[in-house]
């Protein structure tokens, strides 16, 4: 048996482990419960808990935890040991079914958006038995959902699980209309490609901005950046290769199918891509990927940066969310297929997705809204903040022919129809790839490229699932009420294309022409997180999330509050860090340099020699002038931060003030400091430069 086969999933309580360790009847009941989505029987949970405990202890675990994903954006865990004291002063190892199914962490200190008061501490974690438990760092980790005492979702996973049920229910209705009587469940799958930077740990520790904000708040561009495109897919440096090798091993032990690794476009930037998994498992896995990336990096004296834009002027990082739909009996519903019947069904699911993306574009944009993405969206490495879809010329031509009732451009003389026996087969790779599109069809899936590198993929996927569930529901209503399937399919696709084709764009999304064209089409262009968060409270968005019980109105308002608070707190941390660095590092260094220049001029003049000091004097004047501007910018930013703090009781007003006043003042301070960096004696500059950070790994 190969090394990889031996270690893959070795720290996961997966299906093969359960089949081996559970009684045959218990295993069958457990699998049936999973398949049907029923509540876990207490007696079954007790047996599973015992087997899980024994297996984990054999793996070296001493504690267990309910591993959950609060609204902080990272994972959380509270460890409890397996030991229970006995009367004779010894201990026994216990883990009950009750402890497996339910936990009670303190909920008061997690973001809750006003759902509960600080003194109301009780919260609950509930076992997500569809995602396997695993051992990490000597702890048995049990994936769970997290809710308040009153049942409100306080986490990322709960709405995702709800949305998976919603899209499954509606997709099955559509399949039944097509005569499918065997599919019981439709599953969304995801393969998130994770981009990241690796920098030297010693250099990182000399940069307060990287340590506190995750990105550089100061830094002039080095003489060389990414303009030669010589890093993309280039050979891996030995240090990076060693890191990737260990990272893969750690991920494989956790059953995470890390598949592809390579250098990305920017210097010091890399990417990891896994094989697709069911959405909630893929979400758990991606959280573990980010955690392991950071942990393993430290072992190699490196630091992994997951911020969307850690370095100005070079490409930032995203997380390309490859989303698809499949049935429990193996049908990919976004695969064009080889037969007319499959193609008609495919076009219905394609049409549902087109309508969902257009109808809920603001929700999709919101799902990618984190402070770091404001620096990235619209830059040359990322799609703009305009939601559009790329389908490729073949599918676009087919939809145009359906809409107009005209022949295909391929040479067919007959008008385009999509009766379940009339559409010709389509090749699997019916599109090229468009890396500029935020939502591109790539053969049998859609690639949502807006997703932020640092965030959970739960948000984008629960929005996608819910939006498509809504349009599938409307389609199912039409097909179920029709006496003629062919005519109904033809009519509904024609209607969807006519009403929602504005969101289809196969050109260059980076061009200024597209911005103008999108405006003409009436597509929204929400350029910052604050404006995006506001759309959460649009009646249309509240209605669809409530309709499918993905989020209640109270839970939506909570996430709205949390989003605004997160933006304000992030910009506040960045502003205070900028002030600290400017006051205590940059300004003292540049004053020292000005003093050195002045001393040099005075020393030369004191000799009485006729030596030209005009170059030193010119440089001194420039440095002194910039120092004065820097001091003024420090004072201006300080004033804006103080004013922002006074608005704390009004989240939306405060967030807007940080965006409109504090953030520009911070950028102004940076611009002056970066001018000083390029003229100050390198030996005096107080922290590592971009050249150091990007090219010394």
C-alpha cells in the first residue's frame, strides 16, 4: 500500500472506520438516518459516541470539542477531557451520546448582532453528523452548528445546511416533472481554490501592520513586481516546496483531497485546489485548509497571509468557488450531457441559475463582502464588483436561438426548439474559460471568483443555494401545472432568457467599456462592503431567505449589524496601526535622515572648502517638506478616528464615516510615507520593504 493511501483520512472517523467499528445494525441505522435527514436516535448516538471515543483515544486524543464556525469568520473550539473521576481517586474515560449530539459553549462573547445581551451566556452546539469527526492536535473534533439559547443561528454552518435542504427539495421537484422517479436528493458540491502568500517569519515580525491587520499599510512598489509574469506556474523554491509537501500530508490525514498546487501570478503568492466535496464538508475542509496553511508555515519559519490584498500594486488573493449540482444517484445537473433529454434538463437548470444570479445579484455581491475585498474587486486580478455571468459562445448562441425562435449559427436551418427529443447533443467542454468573469460556466460547474480568500465559503454557497432554490421553485410550479412538458420548457426558458439575459456577458470584465455597458443594462456596481451590507435588508432578499427558512428576519438583521461592525472595527484597527507606525517608526527614521543630511551639509561647509552641497540641500528640503506633510497627515487621521469613535452607537453611520473619512485619511498618510521610503537611507528605514517581503523566501 502506498504512503498516500496509508495516511489519507487516517485522522478521520469516516465511513470505512464506522463500518469497521460499529455493530452492523447500528451502522445501517446511522446511514439510513443520514440519507433521510432524520434526527439521530439517542441509543444509536450512544453507540457511535463509544466507538468514536475509543478510536480517538487510539489516535492519541485526550479531549473532545464541538468544532464550530461562529460569525468571527474562523473556527472555535472548547476542549473537554474524556476523563471522569471515580470514588477510588482514579479516572475512567467516558464520552456519551448526549455529549456527542449537544454541547454548551459560552455564546456571549461571539458576534451576535444584538440577538442576545452580554449577560445571556448560554449557547448550544449541535452535531452535524453529515460531516465526519476528526482528530487534530490530540483533540477529537466534532463538526457542529452553533445557535443561541432561543435557537437563532449564531454561525456560518446553520444557514448553509438549511440552504442545502432548500435547493434539494426544489431541484427534486423539477426532476420529477422530467419523469425522474429515482433521485431522492440533490446535492451541491464545491471545490474552493485557495490563494495565499508566504513570507519570511522574521520579516513578518518586524511589520506591525502585517501582525495586526494582515496587510501592509505602508510600502512603496519595488523595482520588480509581477510584470514579467515569471512567477506564475514557475518552479517552486525549495523552501516553499518543503512547506507544500508537509501541508499536503497534514491535509491528507484529515481526509482533505488537496490536489493541485502552484505558484500564482504575484511574487510569493501560491494556490491550493482540492477535489470537489459536498458543500458543507467542503466548507469544513476549507476552514481546516486555512488553519493548516498558517500552522504548517510557522514550522518552516514562514507566515501564511490570507488577506485579500496584503500588498498594494500586486495581485491579491481570492478563493474561486467552483459550484455544481448533482443527484444522489450520480447525475451532474450542470453537465450538458450527450442526449437531447439530458440537454433539455440541463438548459432548465442553467436557466434557473441565470435567473437566480440576475434576480439576487446584490445578495451574491454581499456574500463576497469583507473589508479586504474592497481592495481587490475591480483590480486586474479580480472581477469587478458587477455581477455578471460568462456562458461561452455556444451556450449563448443556443439561448439566443431559443429566445428568438431562429436557427442555430452552426448551420441548422430549422428554428431552435428544446423539446425533450429535439435538441442536438452538446460537447462537454462547451465553453472556454473567462478568468475576468465573476461567475463563469466552465463545462459542468460555475466558478464564482469574487469569494474572498480569508473568508468562509459558507456565505457564498448558502446564497447561491437559496437563490437557485427560489428560481427552481418557480420553474417547478410551471412544469407541474403543465399538460405539455415540451411546450412548457420551451416557453419558460425563452421567458427567462428574455428577462434576464442582461446578466450574461462573455467579454472582458476588466474593461472600462464593460462598466459603462453594465450601467446601461441596469446592473448594480456596489464597490464597497458598507453599501453591500445595506442590501441585506432589501425586502426581496429578506423574503427569499425567510421563504426557505435559511435565515429569519432577526438573523438577517443580526448579520447586517455584524457586517457593519466588522467593517468599522477592521478600519479602526488599520487606522490605529497606521498611526502607531507613522508616529513611532517612520517619522523618527525620516527625522534621523533629515538630521544626517543637515549634519553632512554643515560638516562640508565647516571645512571652508568650495564644495557644492546643492544635492544634499535639495534632498533635505524634500525630506523636511514630506516630514511636515506626514505630521499633518498623522494629525488629520487622528482627528478622523476620534470623530468615528463618537458615532459608535449608530453602526451604519459609523461604518460610512470610516469608509468616507477615516479610510481616505489613512490612504493619504500612506501616500506620503511611501514617498519618503523611496528617498530615505535604506539603513534607516524602520521595517522590511516590499522587495524584502516578496523576494526573500
